[in-house]
């Protein structure tokens, strides 16, 4: 309720920086990972666009259940950790070779995030083959102002990056037949 | 002498006409708030270049502009504060300590701020000069963006987790209605005359068009996937919606709600704003760290302006004095 005038602003900046290590706000976080696959973009896209195929190429996924059709499609992934991710499909764009989906549940055992919306795109690579990019916009698990260390922004980005990297490596292995 | 009179009359008529044109559409800046870098960028809309970057300490999520006091007010959810920015000096003047997790913010012409607290499900009415809280009101879960009518008599709040829009009488401090909309309403835009409100429902991928007199939904036009930003042109002819998935802006006819065009922009577009003259719109591409400039005559993207990291909200506002 009190106004801080200019000299105090400096103090407030210092205070908020010292707090930043443990208390980020509800700021969406980015993950952006790429991999190059030695296969034609159309062949890679055929696998990526199939929303239920992730069970056959993501090494963390032990079980998958796909339900519904069209924009009502969801997939329930059971991970090695025992955690569950429920994704709902938003868009499949054959022209842009892009698939978009988002998380519908929260499960700390699966990933320390409260939500994500992801996009995977396939593009021709410069030297032949395909570039696959997997991007994520996500929020940490505890969106309050003082999250515990395993539920803060860093934990959310770290775990999501590992999940996405493992997925891209698995996709490459599957498509390249290795 | 006789010949001169018409010329003088003509010249003064031209001068009056020019004044008229300028009064109708004064030059505007576009202001872009980047959350990750904590910067309010000022875009000169003649050159479409960033003319200034105003540092805001912290991670500002949303802002409003009071054209009368020529200030911007940016919420800092981490710090429970609102940064007050002087648009002429292009500097932060002070911070208002409001506590909690301030997110959505709107202002009226009487110098009041309306601020939503995301985790406390509360709206506060704050005096923009003193920072004093005049009143608080509990609304639905996770108030996202909110918008006040120009005179501040009515306030509309998108309660994201309750899937409704709260309509508040700010004089009686009473919730007049909680209108069920689609799933996860986030962004709102009031038509320039205030006759209707456009609500972007993120998870149902549509708009709820609310008649602000009857408080009924008159239409629910479809958008692209994950609509996160919405704006109405100053002449009330078109509604612009940013679709986070697919990275597009949909342009709808504001009378029929039929889609006119879909323009590819950057990745994860969020805030969208239109200049009062209706010629150009600006879209914050959150993932790409760019602002797309759209030409609304041809419905094409004419430029991408690189900007500080995490742009989420854009507003048209006054040029500096």
C-alpha cells in the first residue's frame, strides 16, 4: 500500500534479486530441443503425426492408451517412474508438418510441471534428412511464490529437457531402424 | 482580393481537415512487455523499430496504460508489486506494494487500477497515485486478464480455473454476474464502444462474445488452437485472435464472426494490439522473442521485430511528450 520512491527502488531490486534463487513467479518456461534424423521428412512425419506412436519410440514410456478422435483425442502415458502424463491433441498440420498437444493432468512423479503445451515439427535438414524440433511452453509444478527446490522453474525445465531429449533420441533410433 | 478569399478559405478548410484527421488518429506507440528480461519496449509505429527499452526490476507479467496520467502499470507477480512507468521519461518512477500474486491489470479514466491476484482469487481496486487499496473482492479461481470500461463502472474478469467471466459493478463493489464461458478463459477485449466483450477460451479454442447489456453470450465463434490474445479494431469491424498452437492470428468479422483471414506469425503468439487508425496490428510472439507487424489492409505480416525475451503483452499507447 505504500509507494516506494526512487532511492528505495534500488533496495527493492536488490531484494528481489536475492530472492530470485528460490522464488520465481508464475513465468512460463521454454524448452527447445532439436535432432537431425537420417530419413526423408515425409517418413519422419508419418511417425510423428501418429499421436499414439510415442509408446513405440519414447524410452521412458512403458504403456500408452489412446482415446477419442479428432480434437478430442487424448493419450495416457505411463512412464518408467510410475507417473502418468495425459496429453490432449490440439492440431496436426500436414503442410507445416507440425503436431501440437498439451498436458491435461499434474503428476509430480511423471514431471515436476503443472502444465505444458508442446509442438513437434519436422523440416528438411540442410544436408539431407530431417530436422525435428520439439518445443515446450511449461509452468513449474508449484506456481506459488515460494516453491520447494524440486518444484521450481529450474526443476521443471531440467526434467522436461531430459524427457524431450530422450524422446528425440528414441524417435531417431526408431526411424533410422537402429 | 476577391480571388484570394476562396484560396484563403480553401487553405483554412484544408487546415481544419488536417486537424480533423490528426485528431481522429493521433500517432501511437506500441508498448511490448517482455517477462523474462523484464523490459517494456517502445515501438515507433512509423519506422516499426524499437525506440526505447525501459528496464523493470523483476519479471513483469501484464500491464495497463493510463493515457491520461501517461503512465504504464506493470504487475510483478513474484514480488507482489506493481511497477509505475512514466511514458514520457521512459523510466520506472516507483513500485506499489500490493502483496500476493498480482497478474491481470486494468485502469480507468478516474485514476483507479483494477488488479487480479492469481492465487488469492481476489480483485483489488487501487489508487494509482497513492497505491492505497480502496476495496477488494473475491472472484472465481485464477483471475487472468481483466478489463474495465473506460469510466471504470464495470469490470470484467476472466476466471481461468472457474471457466467463467465475472462482471463487477465497481461502485457497489458487487459481482453482477458470473457468466459461464468456454474452458480456461484467459484474454479479454472490450469493443471500443463497450457494447460487447470478446473472451478467448484457451482449451475450447473459441471466443465467447458477451453482450455487455444483457450479459448473455450471443456467439461462440471458433478460433485456432489455444487462443491466448484478443483485440477489437477501433472501428469495431474486426476481431483479432492470436492462436498459440500453430502460431497464427485469426481475423474475424466483428458482425458475422466469420473468419476473414489467418496470418502466420511467430511461435506461441500471445498479446495482440491494433493501432487506432486500424492500419496495423502487433503481436507478441512469446517463444520467438519477436513482435509481428501485421498490415490489416492486406492481412499480411510485413515485419518481425526482434525484442527482449518472453514478450507476452502488447498495447497501443500515447507517444512521448
